[in-house]
C-alpha cells in the first residue's frame, strides 16, 4: 500500500518516490521515476526568460554550460519548446529561424545548434522536446491504459511526463548536470506546464539539486538617459507567482547594468546581490563564457548544486587556454579582406542561415580573414542581373531551401561562378542547382530541371528516387540526419576531408548531416561525368550522388554537397568545405600574392582537425 505522505529530500526510503509515482489512482503524488534513478546523482539547472522573448537564453545557457563542461562535468542540454509541432521541420524560417538537424535526424530549434557549437558535442532527440511531443506521449499512454483508469490531467500527468523525460535524459546521458532551457517567456500559456513541472522537480529532488536562473531585461530608453528596472521586477514577480524562487538573475541590457538597477532587482527578487549578474551586449558571443567566468557565475552554480567536488582543474585549465586562443583570433586584426555572397531566398533574415554564418566565422578566424557577407535575395534578382551583382564577390555560397522561388537566379549564380572561376560552394539545393546548370549549359540537355520545380520537366536531372516516392507524408520522405559519404581519392573532397599529411589512395567515408527529398537522377550520372563533372562523394552502396566538383584544370574551387556541412562546424574545429572556400576566397581577393596559384598551396592553408565524424 502506498503511504499518503510527502516525498522529502531527507527520506530514507528510496523506493517510496518510485512506488508512489507508479500508482496514480491511489496517490496525488504522481511522480514517475525511471528504474534505477538515484536521487542526488544528477543536478538540474533551469533557465527561464522574463519580460520578453529573444533575450538570448540559448546563447546564455550554452555559454554557462560550456564553462561547466570545461571543468570536467558531463552536460546534457534540454530545450523545451511550447508549440504543438512535433518538431521544427515544417516551420517557416521567417517565423522561427533556421531548422537545425541533429545527427539522429531530429529537426530542432536553432538553439540546439548553439549548444552543439559551444559545447562541441553531438546532441540527440532526447535533448529537445515540444508541447506536441509531451501531449502525444501522454495521450498514447492513456490509450494504452497507462494511467490505471484515472482521469488524465495537466497536473499531475502532463507535468509528470515532463519530469520523467528530464530524469530519463539525465540517466541516459549520465549527466552530472542537465541544463533545461524553457522556451518563450514566463507568463506564456503554452509553457506554463513546463514551469510547473520544474517547480515540482525542485520540490521532489530536494535542496541543492535544482537551481533556477532567470534571464530578464533592463530597459534603457534614450529619452530618459537612465536604466529602468521596473519591467524586470514585474517579470521576476510573474516567475515567483508561479512558485519559483530564482537563485540567479542574469540581466540583459545594451550596456553594463548599473549597481542601482542590480540592487533593485536583488531586493525585489530575494536574490543576493552577488548573484545578480549583468549580461550586457558583447562584441562577440564567443567572449561571453570567459566574461561569465570572471563574474563568478560558474562558481555560484557549483555552490548552489554542490558540484565543486566533481571539478577537474587540469581539464579546465587546458580547455580555457584553447578557448582563449580562439577568442584572440576572433578579436585580432585580420590580414585578409574578402566578400562572400550568400544567395538565398531567405537572405533578408540572417537567422535563417545561422549555421552558415557561424561556419564562415569559424573558418575566417582560423585563416585570419575579415569577411563581409553580402546577403543576396534571389527572389528579387533576375538571371540577367547576376553578373553585375556578383562582380565584387570573392566567393559565392548557394544555400539550401525548398520550393521554386528564386531558383532561376540561383542557377544563374552557379553558372556565373562556373564560367568565371569565382570560388563556389553549393549546399543541398545549391548542389542540385549546380547539377541543373551543368546539365543545361555544358551537357546541352534542354529543359533540364527538378521535379520539385516542374513535375512535368522533360529532363528531370533532379528527382525523388522511387523508394522515397513510396513514403507518404510531407516530412516522411525526407533524408534526415547523419549519413555516410564515400569519398573518392585524389579529388578536392579527399583533400579537404582527408589527412593533409597522408593523402588517401583508397576511398574513405565521412559522416555528414542531410535534410532533403530530391536526388540526382541516376539515369543522367554517366552523361554528366562524361562532360567533366566529378561526383567525388557518393552513398557507400546506392547510386546516390552526395558531393560534386570540377577538376582543378577547369576551376580553382567549385564544389557542392547534397548534405549540410555547416551543421557540423565548431569554433575550434572549422568545417573543411568552409575552410576550403575561405582559402580560395582569400586567394581570389589577393591574386597578386601568388602569380601562378596552385591548388596544393591554398589547400595547405585548409588543414583542420575536423575531417570525419565529430565526437558524441
């Protein structure tokens, strides 16, 4: 029989919490706990936003957890989204920014990309959830009799599912610390059950197990000339009304938060002044981890969660030095100035291509290049305007995308790069555009196109493969996540992804992330290759083309990938294809530096530790 009393952090009966959690019809303390869960082994850091959305919770959370990972702790991030979508796959980039694809194929919020880049670790679908996922799991359980005849309610069943998911993540990834970012703002209806679940989690886990960080905002109206903290106070009040007492307050502001504003916030929120931190704007997001360390926020978290005993000081010193060198490269005066054109249909919103922007940044820092990115909207560009628009570029990227809008201008951009020797990188749709360009204007296949743009195209060189056509549903026929790519030796791809000190003489595989439906139609591969196009990366078993390039006697740097190389670029390990493009752009901008440039010379600049799979 389950005793009807409150689970407590000092309870000496470990099975009580689990026992009560399995008997929802007998107890209101419905608290599902995974088998083998040890209370106190895992700690939890919960980050919530107040005042308004868009404060940078993802950047803040990933920066703070990077500091804690550098200390030797095992970190498991978790992003909780309030919308009912099962994943981010069908979200318009104009509404929600880039869709970031994890190695296991999960389509997520762009904040997962920030976590992967700063923590330098691959995440999984366990690190991301939406309200839709939570509700679906609860309803599936109800249909299968999982609640023992009980009326299913938001509390305790939906909140119980959230707590179960959090604890399962902690166990599955053996985390010292689970960092939970609750999307949206405190007070939003859609995330209220997440906040309630976190309140319950802290109550059940006991003191010293859960720490709450509230990210808020101090306003600086130009007309007043002073910082106003009233909005921040009201936002914190809303959080406290939900039963959560923050342990740390991080205050966003354009300039450093003044002492008087911090004092007001501390007094109003019952948070000690030394735990109210200024999170003002920085020149680079990469400086935030070290700035947080200087304020002592990482040490406060360690104290709140009693984690000092798990710190590896030697590991922290080594990681801090590696990061310090990278930040120095970000800040230093750059030796080379280059302009890169990003030609896409979402170019008016930089968040739509956030990972490309970051991949360029990583490569630029390594090669000491000052990059000016020209965001070119191909929906507003005609093919005839392309040569003039690209005249000042040192390299061009045609990124991924879906639909027919802007594609003819993209094809014109590819053709211009191919015919003029302008360095080119095609990503996903950019890869397909390069195939169509080559089929039309080199192979003379009139009407070459993609069935995505024209289902009745006379020569669909890009099409959905037969096995994919059998899969129904908008997202069901997508090739998603990490896949192996077989690299042909003695090609540009082999140079970029291989070991520069020991060139490969045999094919080798790399792992990259995909998000697409359409492929090169195998019926046209022989014709394309006979005309000089090189498919240097293929599926290991099937006739699926994944990397194309032009040989060095035809173009200095022309390469396209059916996958998304930007998704695996990391600050300390730039992605090889972006390194190659950056080196080629530098040479294009400074042709006088090398009268007779050779591919091997600038390839040597591309040497990078990232060549195959990033670590889990």
